[in-house]
C-alpha cells in the first residue's frame, strides 16, 4: 500500500470515527472532519478534471485543456447570454408555461458600463425548449437593475421580488412582479422604497413576508407583501452582527440568518409571522465554527425526519476558505456542525501551489476556489445539494447521508474573460434552480451566462411529476418519489468502517477502565 493510500485510509477512519460519535448522540467536536469531500466517480461521456478536485490550473490553460471545460456525469442542455449574477429561479404558470429568471449584474453599475448593447437587469427566459432558451423580457425597474443577491421567488404565490442592493447596502426599493398569468411577461405590482436597506433577502414560504437583509448596515427588515401592490414594512431589526443571507422555516416562525463572524443565528420571528403589533424577535441561539469565512446563506432541510441547516461560506483564505457545512438543529438552542463540504482545492495545504492559477489571484481575493451559493431541489429529503464554487463551477453532492456528503457530479464550462484582469476564468456565483422531472439544474456564470445542465449516469436529483413547481419555497410539497439509487457496496464499506471505528473506540475505553 502506498503512502497516499495509507493517508486516504486514515482519513476515512477519522471521518467514520467522528460520524460514529455524532450519530451516537454526542455533540460534534470543535471542528468535524474538514474534508475534502470524496470526489465524484465520472461515468461515460464525462470530461473529468485532470488535476486535484475543483482545479483549473495554469498548465491546463496553457495546454488548451481548460478550453474544453470539465464535466462529470453532466451534459449541457442549453445556454443563454454572456454574463450572469447571483440568482436563478424557475416558475411554471397557470397555463403550464415554464420560465427562468436570472440577474445579470455581479456589480452594478460596472456591468452596465461594459454590457455593450445588451441590457442589464433580470432576464426572463421562455424555457419551453430548455435547449433553446428565449429571452422574452428584461426587468429594469430599480431593484431588478441592481438587486445584488436579493432576487427571490415565492412559488406558492408566483411572486418574483428584488430589493435595490449593493455589496454593502443600498436604499431598499422593493420591486414585486406577479408571474401567474404568463410567466414569460411578469406584471409589475409595486416598486416602492419600503424594504429598509438591501443586500440579500429571504421569503417566508407562505409568500406573505419578505425579509431584506443588509450586510454592512447590519439590519433586517420584514416587509408585508400580502397585498403585492401595497407592500408595508413590519419590523426592523439591528445589532445581529453583519447580517447576510437568511432563510425562513416552513411555518414562518424561524429565521436562519448568517452573519459575518457570528456565523449562524436562529431567530424566533413568530410574532412577525402572526402579525403582532410591534413584534418582538428573540435570538434562540448562535453558532460559529473554527474555519469560518464569510457566512453567506442557509437552507433548512429535513432528511429522514431530522432537521438540518445547510450553510455556505463565501471567500476566506487558508483554512478558512469558503465552503459549505451541514448543521444539526434538532435542538435549536444547541445547533452543531455535523459535516463539511469542501473540494480538494479548498484545503489549506493546497492553496500555495494554486496561487498562480487563472482566476485565483484577483483584486480583493473576490474569486478563486471558494464557495458562494448552495440550493436543493426541495426541502424535505432533497437527495442532493448543488453548490457554486466560483472558478470550480457547479458541483453536485449526495446528502442523503448528511454525515458523509459525497460529490456525484460537476459542470465547469470553458471560460471567456469578461473583465480581463479582474474576472478571469469562470465566475460561478449563482444559486441554482431545478427541473427535477428532467434531471436538470439551471445556474449562471458571471463570465459566460446562463446554463441548463442535465445530470447523467444515474447522478439524478429527486424525481417529481412533470410540470410541477418543486422549489425551495415549497419545502418539497410538490415533489414526490425517490432519489437516485444508493450503491450497496458503498454502504457496506461505511458499515464496516463504522464497526471498526466502534471496535477500536471500545478497545481504548476498555484499556482505560
């Protein structure tokens, strides 16, 4: 057995020992097994990475290999445009028309200056043929023109919203569009300065409350959108730290907020949900972790009946480079991390050798091999999570066993520099949308536009009936069926490893008695 094999075996035993302890009911240690997440096994038709997991090396660029792109158990269905932003959403209207929505500005107004003849704003795509998306509208009202990370869709009510935003904060004009009659031509219901200060956003699943969060202004504003033509502010919260992204529980009573330094904050927002006059919001708990970067987003999920939050950090350096983690929230007063989702390029030991890779060394370190967004096809037993890792592209992970996430697919297309010297290489920063009945994931890249990607070789998301709106805001109520198949051999190996770890632990305990 060579040295690398020994290292892999030791790492596997380490993670299995930690998993065994956590599953036995013990709280996680200061930091769980740090990664990297096991690499995907690429099937027929793939163009896999030739270096370490997630890397686009200078050598690959020089040889022309990077110009071919990297795929693993994925294939491109269709694409549109030459740039993208932070959010991609999907909606099917009352006449069963299928549409996509994505913002096109990573940084407004710089994008507008270099856009040429194309408009900036939020693009509306007719996806009746995913292989040939057709732009039917460009939404250019104030918030849609400069939404930063605030574009949000509530599927239940068919409302598309955005808040005027910037990397720090901006006056919170809220734009609300109704998609129900014809998703290809959204109807503007309101554009009013009632959302406080903007950067990110979160929608209550019932579609009646939008939360606008600023980062550097450190505020959260709750807006009543029960009447989309007359949105009204309900509450403004301060002093939760530099609040970033947030999500809301299915009953609307909890907010899972990310904040710089603080990490995860769980808030009781039940009085806002109940429309209590002068609502009071209570901090239930906070959680940080040793390798914290800039906490970006949260996704509450239930897996096998157990509640978790998926969290993604952005940016960071060294051991703290941005990546994802899964957090146990069964006891919401004592949340704890159970697993990390990191690529080989995210590991601290590998970063010095990657410093000259294209797209890594950019002003402010706002690119490189870092995470940005994750999304799931539904909140109940999602099966997979799709995350964007900027230069490393779209990565897909099996999370049916949340203690041991596994990479199963990736898609990293050939890149074309958009702003040379600033954004070279790929710039996958967006959250994803899913068309689960076709095994498709949609996302956008800041440098190369919108992509519809299909998972292949059985690396498939949850299966739902054709034409349904399975999405994050529905918590999985529209989705039915099983996920992609388990590999029996893998489970046998995990079971054997857990048995070995338990035996070794019992032996050590016996020696101490």
